[in-house]
C-alpha cells in the first residue's frame, strides 16, 4: 500500500513514524513534510493547501490512502476533492469539518443534540457583545468563530480583558474573517483532557485519553501556546468518565452529524473540561491533536494503516493499548510564543529504545538540523508509568541545557494535573 500524509508538523512526523512500522506499507510520502520526516517518508514539496497539486500527486504516485493532519485543508474541502476523484482519504468532508471550522456551528450543534458544553452566546455586533460582558462579568471566555491557529481563544480574568479581546477580534480584525463572529462562553473550572476517536459514520473507536499543556511555563503559567507537552493516559480520568464521554460526547456527535447529513470520517477529537458536574466539551477538532497524537500512538499496539482501513470498511479495528504511559515534552525556541530567533543548531543524541524525537519547526542546513519555528521538536518517552516515562524523557532532554537557544517545561507528566 502507498500512503500519503498531508502536513509538516510534529503530529505528521509521528504519523509517518508509526506508519513506517507496518509491513503493509510500501511507499510512504509526506507533503510537504519537514526536516525530520524524510528518514521515514519521501517528502514531496507540495503545500498542504494546494489541493489540486495533492490530487495530481496521489494519482501519479498510485496513492492508496491519504491521511490529512492539519485543519486548514479540511475546511478547504480536501476530502471532498479526493472523494470526487475516487481517491481514498481518511478525513472529514468540508461539511463535517465545520465542527472545528466554526465555533458557533459547533456550539449550536451541541446545544441541539444536548452534548454537554459551556453556556454561550454568539455575536456579530461588538457593542452587543460588550453589553453581554457587562451583564455576565468575569472570568469569561471570548472565542473567534473561525480558524485562528489556536490563538483565537481568550480566557479573560477581568471584564476589561474580555472587552479588549472583542475589540481585537471585531474592530481591529486580528483574525480577519475568522473573528467577524465571536462566541462568548461561560468559564469552566476543572481539569482538561483530550479524547480522540477513529470515526466512520456511526462507528466510533476511542483512543486513550491524553492531557495537553498549552501554557508556556511550568505549573500552567504564562501565555497560551500551540502546546508545550502532553502525556497519556490521564490518571484522574476514570473508566466512568471515559464511558460517559464516549457515549454522551463522541458517539452522540457522530450520530448527530449523520442525522444532520454531515457523516463524519476521520479523527474526531474532543477537548474536555472535567467539571464538578461532569465532562463538558471545550472544543471539537476534526483531526489528530498535536501534541496528543505524539503520546497516544506510541501506546497503540495496532498498525495505524490497518486501523484506518478497518474503520473505513465499517469493521471494528480491535484497538489494543499497552499497559504503559507516554510523556512528550516540547522543546521551543527561547522567546516563544513571542519573538524568537531561527537557525539555532539542534543538539543531537541518538534516541534510545524508550525515547523518540519528533520534529516540528526544524530545517536542514549545511550545519546540520537547525530550528526554524517556535515549537522545534518533541522528546517523548514510554515507560511503565508516567513517572518513569517522564524521568526517561527528562534524562534525554539534558542535551538541551547546554544552549540558551531553547527552553522546555520541566513538569510534563510530573505535575499530572
Ligand atoms: P481552544 O483553542 O479552544 O482549545 O482553547 C484554548 C484553551 O482555552 C483551552 O485549552 C482551555 O484551557 C481554555 N478554554 C477554552 N474554553 C474555555 C472555557 N469555557 N472555560 C475555561 N477555559 C477554557
Ligand atoms: N492539542 C490541541 C490541538 O491539537 O488543537
């Protein structure tokens, strides 16, 4: 089988690392891929948004299955185009991907089908939004409706911060059209977790839960980022919580999307807050999470390509999970998520049997691999339990202490909340 992975981040690096292990995979391609992926796959220089280019390549190269990593091409209709050309693609159509592409659509959908989520109102008028903030008070959460690369959510601790967020989104148009409509929602208290599932129409096969840490610094302090590390499984997410979430969130969402005439194929990702009243959805994503994928896939015994083929054929993939834990720590450029420098040489050390390195913001240069993004790479480790996995990952991470070009959080998998 020939497989194409669309994307260039850590998540896609992780996907090709796992696909490479399968004996069924003949040729593995990544478009456009990154500096670390070419060890596992042939990188082809086609942008993830160049859908015509990707269709053309899939036909030329005899691709049997395409897996799409990032959200932007999903919302641009990549799955629809591949399907029109009779090319197998594991990704939702544009209509189904709206569950991530529009927060107001997602919130109205959850309300209609009674999927637990924070109370909310949608606004297209800044003055009305501000009056609502005055009424509700803080803390409160302001969200741009459309895709904003994870930056469109402001958890405002004061009314002033909320009003500033409205001005940024609706008056200054920081997120362009993505912020023309905003959702304002109730602040939820609790511990967050992510639950992803392989989905095809009504069939839902959940993975192991993971916890992603989005704040830049230890103890969840500092600005929000694209994610500074993750671990799986999550000790405080009990079997009962999982069973409830599978039924009342993931299965209900898949069934309801069918009812709406938007059947879902691909990865359905629920970001949840485990509140005193039970889990509530913070957001749906319609793709593999990043960095959750990097810590969940190492715990799966099945071949990823076979799981996807089974799910798409309506069969139970019989997922099997290791009785172990995985911790992944992101190494970021000093200064991230603010201004940072690119081009710093990346210290190299061979990963051991229990550690792995997944690259994201890297580039090949004449001096070896150098940084070219905010989140540079993720060091992951598998262990008998979270403490052991964290210890192994942090032992390896010491090589990054010799330079001040990078930083990483010291508490991923150690501080389990
Ligand atoms: P998102 O980009 O939607 O994942 O949101 C970014 C982060 O904002 C989430 O991971 C949460 O930590 C936080 N957040 C979003 N919505 C809420 C909410 N209603 N209550 C509390 N925190 C939230
Ligand atoms: N880890 C959150 C996301 O993938 O959006």
